[in-house]
């Protein structure tokens, strides 16, 4: 089967990018002809484009297109120049587009409808940020409805990661086309800790860890304040592992004002998988204080590593952590609750261990092999129509 995966960014950090990469390489390893069409954008936060991308990643050919930021004045709707022609000429049996409110999804739908090519869309849906002004939230809602009436009516299947995402999508998209297929993790890679490299010397011992984009929607100021509010017996260093999306300077200033400058480490993006796993395993706890997470792949990584978890009860996080059975959940923006959860990691060791054990058991059902098999079955389903 010839499949074209369409993603704004590829071979770059991010949950969507990880999913596209894992699906593409695994499908290709099973004999499918898979290619990725992506833009030349590396960092969406800084709008950083590159020309030095590899033409092939993990054995998967990648074709790049110039990206334009605005299709409609006042609306960030990235569009890839030349994508429509390339998809039309691709000979694809299936087009699989990723993300929501992005121009390349509309482009893929236009080609799919005209050429009668089955279209699958993985929405990775994110509702409007609650911090946005009301007029911006209204505009984003109009985009939701617009996508539901156009691209999603062309698509033969809409893939979501959680039941919550499915409920959100049913408000504006055809409900009968929605399929819940969670992403996964490479469980085999996480099962041999002795094979991974030692920690970098720059890291402190026994630290709280955040991993992800260092971005405004990740709730990191609240995390710094929560750590500062802890008594010395519970306070630990904080390691932030991930690329800066314009928030690091603000966090450095805040850490200084809270007296945490010497205990906050900005590790940056760690590209080497073994080293990444070592950093997650060595953490006292993974803390994910985000304003929203559609799923939160980092949660699966901590679960596989046997690392305790504290996270905000937002988006798909509650489902991933099984309602709190696999990690402590706190309301977003509640600094007192976050501090209390961090203290409880030490004050309630039996409960902490129970949650870690439950997480270790639960994560076994999230494997990229299972995800890939379900996506492949979906391709067969939509091409048989």
C-alpha cells in the first residue's frame, strides 16, 4: 500500500512528530510504501525554517515544502507551497494528514476529494487556550466548525487519541468517522536500563523533571512557585528537558526572584534516545503542569521508566493516568495543590509506590506495534469502501 503521511513538521521535537515518525518507519518496515510530506519548518514557536533536513529519516523518504504562516489575515493557518500538486501526483492509496486548524489538512482534503483518494486525519485536537481573549476563542471555534464542514466531511476516518478528544470532535465533525486509537511507546527500548548511557554531570541528584517544550502553555511558572513554597525537606532541584519555545528567559528571571537559580537546570532538547531515557528514569518524579495536553506521550515514558508522576487533570491526562490511579492529579493553576502533591510523594511512600506499580502495569497496553497495527487495519478499511 502506498501511503503519504502529511505533517507540518517532521524530524523535529513534538508529540505529533513522534507519532508520524513511528508510524512511518514501522509501516515501511512491514512492507508498505510510505513517504512523508512536510514543510521546512523546524520550530513553530519561533517560526524557524531550515534547509538542512535529511531527505530520508529511519529509511522513510521525506519531501519538504516551503511554508507560509498566514492563509487568512489575522489567523495563523500554515500552508505548504506545492503540496497540492505533489499529493495529486503521488499515486497514494491513502493520504494520512496530521493536526487540526492547519492549512495542509485542507490541502490534503482538497486533493483527496478531487482525486478520490481515501483521506485519514489524525486531529491531535487542542481546544482554544483559556488564556486567549474571547474574540480569539470565538475565531478558533469558527475554524473548528469550518474544518468539520470541509476537511472532516471529506475524510473517511478521523483518528483521535482519547475518549475526551472524541467527545470534543463530535461537536463539529461527523461522529461516525471517529476512531479512538491511542499512541504508543517503544516498550522494548525502555526495558533495558543497563544499556542506556549514564547521566550528564551537569544534572543534580534526585530531581523533579519536566520534559517537553518550554512554552507558555506548559504551566512552568506555577511549578517554580510550587517548588519554592515547599519546605527544605521536600524541595528538590528541577530539570527542564526540552527545546525553548520563548519561555526560558522569563523562567530564569522567575527562578532568580524565588531563590531557585542554583536549583533549576535547563537541559535543552536531548536527541539521543538512550540518554533521554536515563534522564527520565533518574528523576524523583515527572511533573507535567500543563494548561492542556491532548494525550501526553511523556506520561507513557515515565510510566515505562517506573518514575512517579504529578500532572494537571487536563485534556487526555486523566485518561492516560486512569483517573489518578497511575499518578497524582492536580487542578491546573492550583499552586497549593501542586505543592501538596509534591510533598505527598515523600510523605505517602506506600501510595506513591502503589501508583508507580499501577502505571508500570498499565503502560504495557500502549505499544507502537499495537498502534501501527490498528492504523494499518484502518487503511485497509477505508480503501475497501
